[in-house]
C-alpha cells in the first residue's frame, strides 16, 4: 500500500519533478562558493543566488531579501537584532510557533520588555476590537503575527493587523513559514515591515534556506559574524546591504532552487486546489461523531486541519495510521505552546494534524477517513 503523506506543514513532499532535476543540476554544475572566487563558476553560483533573491522580491513585492539557513534563524536574527528595550511592548498572537516564542521569551528575560498576548474571539480568530483597546492602553512597539497557523490553518488578517499597528506607530513582523507560496503576499500593499519565510514548505524547495523580506533595506544589528568574501582585511561586518547579514558560505542549492520553484508555483492554482481539498476534508471528518475538529471559520481557513478523537491520545491515532494504514500525519502540540490552551486538548496530548499540499488528492482524504472509521468501529 502506497504511503499517503499528510504532514506538509512540516515540509512539503513530494517536490515537483522539476525541483529534483534542478537540484541535481545545481549539485553537478553550480555547487561552488558564491562570491568567494574570481573564477567563472563562482560568479555563476553568485548569479544563481541573486536570481532567487529577485524572484522572491517579485513574488512578495519586497524591497530586500536576506537569506538565512532557516526561518528559525531568521527570527533569531531579527528578534535579537532590533535593539528591543525594557520600555517596548511586544504583542504576539497565540498562534506563534516556538521559532518566535522561544526567542521572545529569552529576549524578555534579557531586556525585561513586555510580552503581551493578543485576545481571541470564541471562534478562535483575533479579536480586533479588544486588541485596539489594548493598543490604546499600551502602544505596540512590535507586533508578531503568524500569517497561516500550522495548528488550525487559520489565515490571520495581516492587512488589518498591519494597519492597526501602524496607526500606533508600531512595526509588524509576520511569520510566513506556512503561507508563502500558498497565499498571496504583498509587503508594499499590506505595509508589512518584516516577513520571515522558509524554502522547504509551500515554496516546494529543500531544507537549508530561509530568510527575511522587508520593505526598504534591513537595518538591524547583525547576529552572525564571519566571512563574506569581500573586504576581508576589515574585521567589521559590512555597514549596509545583504552581506551585513549573510556571513558564511551560502547554501547555493537550497537558495538557488527557489527561482525554479517560484516559476513552477506561478503556473499553478495551488490555493484553489488546496481550498477545495480542505473543504472536502472538513465535510467528511464532520460526519464522524467521535472526531472533534478545531477550526476557525471556513472563510479564513486552508490546508491544515487539526482534530482530536474521543478516547484516544493524539499520538496513538497517529501511530495506528502509520503502522496499520501507511498514512503519515503529525500529532502533539506542533511547537505552538499558546494556542493549545485555547483548544483545550491536553487530555488528548495535543491534536492530530492533517496538512495538505498541491500533490494531495481526494483519494488521499478518502483513505484517511476510511482508516479513521475503521479505527472507531
């Protein structure tokens, strides 16, 4: 029985065939140290990276892109480089991943800045009215917003949150790990100050590449110091530009693949495909009485469905699906400590999470629904 892979929020799999072919080409023809040599191959590797940078700028209407090894590194660079002080009010949503929450926790311990959680409505969506009341009392310095929840599939209203944040002269920072490539992103239109991303999820790239996209040029204190291939007699990092934050040898393969993946994305209607699949999945799971879905409204939801099964721990269900039915799902708390307090899923030790990609079909959904029904007989 072929595997049904439904853990795409962790990493999309499979990748498009064109990605495998391009990755093989990069390994064989362009896996050189970009910017570290005056020879032709090094210059080609450099231009490959710059093509991906330009493609990302166009995709998200960003002015600048700084590459890191992952979205976690990107958030660490940003959070610890913003010179946040004890007087700053840092707002975050309950949907934030530990890539955001753990650096913020450490930052608050070091600087004694104020961490403030945004309120939710009963439908698990951000309560914008209460949030504005909070902003009136404690003006936001920085606002952290997960664009697409990896636990519930909630599409957060980043445009409205950005407008509200800027109304109080704060800056907004988005976690686009789940969203970029699936949901349209326009930094200029939305007035997003910083947008962090990764390459191996909905950009259909590979592990080893993430980054920060900005309106304007990134201007923070660098956290990584080392060689850049330029001005090597100077013991200080460059004062401006991408190289100020891109020390060490760049991952040409992981970065270079993104130009190809973005071209592939532009030829597909991935949002419509995954929205239709999500609707079908929710409708079919709702027919099983023992299953409780944890969802926002359908209008602000896509790709990720979390649920619990009466009488089972989430890990038990995931293990049975794997061992007996060859179906791969995620179970537990999904590196998101805050939102589970609202879901009330501690008795089941978190949720079972189904997360979809362009390569999933209704047959995959029928397989897991049939497996769950058999489990509950």
